[in-house]
C-alpha cells in the first residue's frame, strides 16, 4: 500500500463522484428491496419483518453508502494508488458492519431474517466499491507530479 500523499492531485472529478454516489445509493436501495422480497419469498416466516420495510432499511442504506462514498475521495488524498487500500477498508467496514446483525441475532431475532440483512450488507459493498472506483476513478498523477514531488512522506523523512 502506498500512502504518498498526492495532496488532491489524484482525486476523482467531482461530477463523476456525484454520479457514482447516486448510482451507488440507487442500486443499493434496489438491491435491498430485491433481497427483502426474495427473503420473504424464501422464508415466509419473515413476512412483515420490521427491518424489511423500505423506510427502515432505506435510511440506514443511504447513510452508510453516503459515508462509504465520502471515504473514496479521502483515500485518494493520501494515496495515488488508492484502490487497494480502499478495497481493504471496504472489507473491514463490511465485516464490522455485521456487528449489529450479530447483536440482533443474539437478542433473538429470526436467523432467516438476519441472514437476509447480512446479504444486504454484502450487496452494499459489492455495489458501492465498483461504482466508486469505476465511475469515479482516481485520476493518475502526471509525470510532472510524480517526478517533481516524489513521495511527500519520503521527502519529509529526509
């Protein structure tokens, strides 16, 4: 992982980031709606489960995807090759994000319903990461940027 602090020279274009944000939120909401519908079809005992109501999962989905989308330009501030570290961050945040699912399972929520919620978490990661890195890719540094500045960390270490 390279944390060379390109200082904003490698960030995605704002309009592309906004487009990626909209795609990630829209596709994530659609995926959660589909998973909730599939979950109730496969597990009829989950029909009427409160966390499968659009209003319940939509607010959490929008907030979570929004903050994930904010992390992408922040990652591009610290690395000129941010895709790898951002993928690692996506995996870590997704795993940590399963803690509430584990908690409600422990508290007695139906295992079938929690399984669908876990699938929703994975769907968000599988949608948001590619939306950001492909729709709003990190701009490559110009040869002048790389030759002129080198690594800020290496320069500061001298």
